[in-house]
C-alpha cells in the first residue's frame, strides 16, 4: 500500500471519528431530557461501564486507569485524568467511547443511547450518590457499652464462706451465689478430679500408675502439684492447640474441599500447627503470640538474612494464621477478582471473630446494624491485609510460600545438589555402560526370532524417535517393538558374578548420593507482594462498585477518643508497610477493650463448658451479656498484669474451688435456697457442668486405653481417604511409620468437609471459616458407631490383650484392670459381679464356635467387655 493511500485512510478515519464525536455532542433531536431526570453514576453510568469497560479498567487497571468511580476517573491513569466535570467535549472518557475507539478491537461498542447517557452525566457535573470521603461516625455514647470500655480491675469481693475461697475467682463467683442464698457444691472426689484434669489439660486419660501416684499423695498441695505437672507436659500444647486451631479456621487443604475424592493439600501448613503447639507449651506471652501470627514476617529481616535463624523461621511460620481462609484461586478459571476478594474477606472474618469476638464481617456491605462498626471501619481493617493479599498482584496458593532457607543458603544448597547430581549422573553412566552389552545381546537374540527380511527394518524402526517414524516404521514399532524390549530382570540374570557385585556397588553409591540431596521445606508464610494498593470501601461489598479510598486503620469504637485510628505511613526504605505490626500493637494494648476479655472468656469456656459471655464470637449488642462481668474484667486485667501468661491463667482456674466442685450435689448440701429454683441453668456455677469430650479426645482416649496411641509430637499430617462406602478413614498407603494410624487426632490431615467419620459422628465441626465454640449432640449414630465401627472393634481387641497381659488369666483381676484403664477407677462389687457374668456368658458363646479354643474364647469375651466400657457415658463424659 502506497504512502498516499495510507494517508487517505488515516484522514478518512480521523474525519469519521470527528463526525461521530460531533454527532454525539449535539443534543438529541426530539428526545429532550425529562425534567428533573439527571443521569446518576451508580444507576445509569456504572452499568454501562461494567458492560464495556471494567474488564480492562476495573480490577486490572490497564494503563493505570480505574473507571469504577468518578474519583478514580479524575485521578486518571498513566496519561492523566479522563474526566472533566461539566464538559464532555474535554473528557477523554467521552471522546474514546463516542468515537468508538474504546472498547478496542472487535469488542461490542456503546450504543448511541449509552453514549448520550455518558455525555449527559458528564455535562451535568458527573454526579454520584456517594461522596468520595468518609467521616467519623462513632460517638462517645457508643463507647459506653460494656464491651467497648477498657476493662477496669474491680476489687475482690468479700464473702461469708471465706473457707471456700482458694483463688480470687472463687470470691467473685461465691459472692453472686451467696446473694441468691446459694453456695459452692462440695469438692469432687479425687478420682473425678484426676480424670477431669487429665482430659481438660492434656486431652488424654491418666494411666493406672499416674492415678495411683496422685491418690497416694497425701500432701495438702497435691492438687496444685498435679496441675503444674500437667501444664508442663508436651501434650498440654497439643490439647490446647486444637482449641486455637478451631478458632483460626485451620485446614490442611486448599479451597472449599467439596469433592470427597479430591484432596489438595496446602503443602507445609502443618508447620503452623506445630508452631501453635510449641508456643503454647512454652507459654509464649499471648501478646507476643498474637503479634507473631499477625506480623511475624515484619518482625524479622528474613529477606536479606544470610541465614535463617530459629527466630526467623518461627516468625515466618507463625503467619500461617493468616493463610487459613478458604482460597479457590488455585484453579485458573477461579483466579478472578471476586474470588480474590473473598479470600481477603474470609481472612478478616477469622481475625475479627477470633481475636475481637465481634461480628465485624456484618459491616462488609453496610454499617453494622447493631454495633457501632461503620462500613469504613471494616475496610480500614481490610487495608491492613491488602499489601499481602493484593487483588492486583495476586499470588496463587501453590506459589504462596517461603522456603525455609535464606537466599544465601539456597545458593549453597543448589551448588551442593548440583555436585551430587553430577556424581550421580557419572555413576548412572557407568551402570549403563556395564549393562549395555548385555542389553544389545539380548535384543539381538530376540530380533533373531523374526524373519530375516524384517530384521533391519524393525531394528531401524525401534531406534528412531516416535515423532520421526514413517507410517511403516510406526506400524513395525507398535506391532513388534514390545516383544523386543529387554526387561531389567533379564539383564540382571545375564550378568556375571563380578558384574552383579559391581552393579550393586554402583546402585548403593547412587542411593547414598540421592539421600544426601537437600530439598528446602516450605513455610506457608504471609508476606507483602508489592507496594500497598489503595483500599476502597466497596458499596454493598461488591468489588465492582468501589467507593471512597479508605486508609488502613482500626475500629474507632475500640480506639480511645482522640487517638488516631489509622496506621501511619511506613518509614522510608522499609521493606514492608508495617500495617499488620500496627494492627498487632493496637490489639495488644493493655487497655484494649476486647483482646484480653475474649481469650480469657474462651479459656473459661473450655474448662466450664460455657463462657462468662456465652457467645464467644459476639461481645456486641446482639450477643449474650456476661454472667459475671466483674470476674471477666478481673481475669482480663490479671492476664495483662501477669505478662499475658496463659499458663498462669490456666493455673488460676484449675486450682480454684469453682473448678474442683462436684458436678452434682446432694439436696441441701449448700444450705439455704434450692439451686434448682434459684439457678436452674447453673449460670452462677454452683456446681461443675457435665461435659461430653470433643471428637478428637474420644478417639485419642480410645487409643490411649487400648495401648496403641502413638504420642509422637509434631510432623506432617497423617493422610486420610474416603472409601467407596463413604466412610473416611486413615489411608492404607503413604504412611510415614507403622504406628502413624494411631497418632493423635490433631495430626490427622485436616479437611474442611470430609473429616474422619468417627470424628464427624462426635461433632467435629466442618471448617467453613472458623469455629470459636463447638456444639455437642447426642444421636443414635454415636452409639451405633461404638457398637459396629471397625476401628472401635479393633481397639477393643487391643484393649483386651493389654488387660490380659497386665492381669493374667484371673477373670476378677481382668475386670478390675479394664475398669481402671477405661474409667480410672476400680469397679463396684455389683459391677464386678455383672462383668464376670458377662465374661462367662460370652466365653461360652465363643467356645461353641468352630476353631475357637478356650484361651481365644476368653480373649473375645474380654474384648466384648472392653468395648462395653468404651461405650459407657462415663467414658465419653467428664464430670
């Protein structure tokens, strides 16, 4: 095409565009704008832009241009603003759509009506329903609600029965009881207390030897000594890690986990689970515990460290707390702005419900209907997370990790592995050279069985790479090639003794070299992925309808009046924005209204079955009011005064009279009023509540009693699988050790929806987001499971063999041993007689079966008794 022709075409296009623009700017003939009808951005213009423009100029922001709000249009992109209020002719936005230059290519262009709507809107001054600013909307009156006031340490009240006060906790509870004419129940017997302590602190039953030692300890502080021993046990961290991981929404899998047969494991997240166990065992101060989980990557200089110290590794691992939300963006078709924002919102919901005990997520779409949490406060908190979960610079889950070695260590490791690979390749070549003559000889022998006329053609056909074979060669290779292949075992048989010894030596060296390769592990850490993006308030929670930009910050109602509720900008040269560090410091202020109250309440809930605030994730107006507000505040301030030590808090509760009470009391035991009339719901805690142990404790206790429990602490999860009948069980393959099926339930692969069937039956929660309080049901399926489940039957058999090994052939001793192992107490006389009759009856039934001798019949009868003990309420409940 000549230059002249090209110039003519360009001129014609320019004239056409000019004509289109002029036509679009002329008022429409015969179509006057109705009186009082002004185009509005949200109602009239945004739908047009969403249809034609936002694919490129919304979340993606090509050319740096965001067309989702008038404010972002005024700010413009790399070429400047695209909107001039009141003047469509000077607005780049209008010019581009009116001349059909945008959207580009073959994309559907705006209609004439849509273009006029954009023109009229701009000429009218680009009006919008929502302003591009936010205002402070929380009042002094809002801050007067009990949960939004900093806890104030009350004086310990005086009581009439001072002899029943062991810790200040007792005084607060007893004062309320005495006001109603009530008192504490008598202390539980020592066996009941022993079992209660072991299950509450360790999640395991005591052994007979441990029970004997406690019952024989006549010292006045025997209970306190036992509490200290249990809190020092490595299994305490495992027990209480389960509670924390529930509230953190922990799952080893990625995504919503909706397919029983497809398990996508979040590689390395188990390190966070082990971090929680270690931190709780070490009694890491709660303020530090939270700070590490929210901002561990900002506490250490991990990017430029020459070596990862244990402190760096621990800090990075801790941030796995912020990697627990459901994330479906692994799949390319789901790696979209909507799903990315859902991960952000899910993470914030876990953080706020867990640490703040508030339903902050309600403010995602609008101001909270019950609590003083305006929508802009929600997005202030969200802005603390967006530098790491940046929707515009998204990192998909498979790539979202940090290797557990520094960059310098990685280079050294790569050189080490490369050297090993070179040595391995040289040995492999020697092995191939040793075997090649035999392979050729065996090949030629097989080739000789073919007709001579085909041999050369077949030899050539199989030697040529598949992609370069002709039609005849392809036929020969596919038809005759398989019969000519030389198997490794054929080569092995043809080796001489010396060659066989040399082969074994070379293989041992190769295996040794491969064993010396070092592959870095993966830490599912949170880290920032680039400059912090602007966070905008999303109208109705929709990322397609952004409102004003919101600075990172905190909830105003939980910030002292006059104090800044926003995060200061990072210092120059900082490698991270510091937003999450600021969030952690705000949360762990000694006078923060909720942080200490929430964790104290949850610890109380796990010991007494219900929190002082019965709604642990809702301390707001729509939640329950505290039954003992002064006690809650005293414990919250005590936690802070005690250096945020959780074990100190545990000890205060465990050594109190309130905790040591019996779960039932004889009529008139406390004197005065009838508690069934005054406090029928036991809200004043005049007795201990009866509690069913959690699903994991049920399984762990069965394994402990049977003697099969593997008490190894930490490590990768034990795989589980779904059978064809729908049952979820421990996998038959891929186990690290023979005892892996008997690890504690904490270490089983944690799925969101398809947990071990035994655990699901006993109410292990589905982890859609997180769980701050489990529910407990009593349904027939639980009893049927203990009667028929293969795992229970297997463990009952192991239990019986353990009893027989400890007690010998004497039936009475067997009964006593079985009761002590399962229920931590000796049987009563009536129980002994009943158990002996059961053993005799069952042994007689089994002796009547073929190929069953007296000893085997006796063991089967004992297994039946052991299974019945596991089925009892006494085994499944803590008094």
